């Protein structure tokens, strides 16, 4: 494996991690909105997310850590 191949592997890994983190954020915010619709409403449009209300940052942080660590 040459240096160029290694660089491509690293870039693909970073892109995959970004996708996993993005999915974890959206999933956690959807979970929070479904748990208490009066407290939080979210909508997504492509790569944009609009949130209206209170966000549980501890829950969001745990979802992100889980995504980085490879958890569910």
C-alpha cells in the first residue's frame, strides 16, 4: 500500500465517521422531539436541520460519543 492509498483510506474513514456522527445527531434530536413534541420540534431538508425548542445536550453528547466509539 502506497502513501496515496493510505491517504485515500484515511479520507474515506473520516467521511464515514462524519456521516455516522451526522446520523447520530439527527437520530438523537428526532428521539428527543418524539419524546416531548411540546418541548422540541425539528425538521430536516437535505443536509440542513432546523430545531425549535430545548435540546438535551447531555443526550446529544452521548449520541455523538457513541457514534465516534462505534456504538449503536
